[in-house]
C-alpha cells in the first residue's frame, strides 16, 4: 500500500510568516519576511495549501523537484512516517519542503525565499519539527 499524498501531521502548522505580512514596510510592492527582508506577497503558501501539498507529493514521489538537478533527500513513505522523529529525518523533511517552496512556480529558483518560512529553515538546522524558536523570536 503506497501512500499517494503527504501526511500533514509531519508538516509544521505555521511556517513563521503569513503571506501578505508587512506590505510596503521595507520595500514598495513587497511584503516582509524574517529579518525584515522583502519577499513576494504570496509567500509562503499556508502549510495546508493544496498546490503546495501537491507539489510536495510530486517531489517526494518522483525523487526530485522541479527538475532532476534538485534531488529530494527523502521518500514519500519515510516523510510520512510520523513515528520517525529523528533529527536527520526532520531535517530531510524540512529540506524537501524548502526545495518545493523555492521552486513553487514549477521552475527552479522561482518561488519563495527562505526568509518567508523561518520555521522550516530552523527545522533544517535543528532537526526539531516546526521548532518554535524562530517563531518566538519573530514576535509571539
């Protein structure tokens, strides 16, 4: 029985920045990400956004996204195994999500920058699922 979609239980419920935040605060026409960096106002998508989840599923299923030069570090089955909370698996999950977000348009590098999802960047570093350290620093 091969899973056909991602297990949302292993995806943080919040990426640390809400799309549309801080419009024109730092740069005209841009919204504001972590460290007051300008980001596209549609970044990041919500963690439960169907387009994001669909692209993530595609990445985990085919082993790369958006093209073969960007290899996915984890399989769909391993990504979905909520009982595996190891540091390495959580880092690989975050990396897979970051790869998809950075190429969300379907073209390599045309998506959302890291400063639009600090929770995932922190998870890549720490291996802690949806670590709140960055969110707390961002003004909780």
